C-alpha cells in the first residue's frame, strides 16, 4: 500500500509542478479540446493545493514503506 501511495503522490506532484511552472496545462487542455477549462484550472488556488496533497500522499507512502521494513 505504501509503494502505491508513493507512486501516486510522486506522479501527481510531478504533473502538478510541471503545470505550475511551465505552460504544459494550456497545451494539454487545448490538445484534448477542453480549452474552456483553462480559466478554471490554470490558477494557483487549484494547482498549489493539488501539489500539496500529492506531496502528502508521497510522504505517507514513504512513511508506510519505511514502517513496514
């Protein structure tokens, strides 16, 4: 369970940070035809809590992996 949480948290944090610091999110949303969502999703009030929750999942997963050993 810990390994899965660590992978999900790491993946989510990586995607969230890429979307925060690069123009990746507008390109992805335009590519899938959801350009109208750029105004809603491309905000720090959405992306930064997403990154924070992903980092919490990553930390919990790493803690569970260490605890099980």
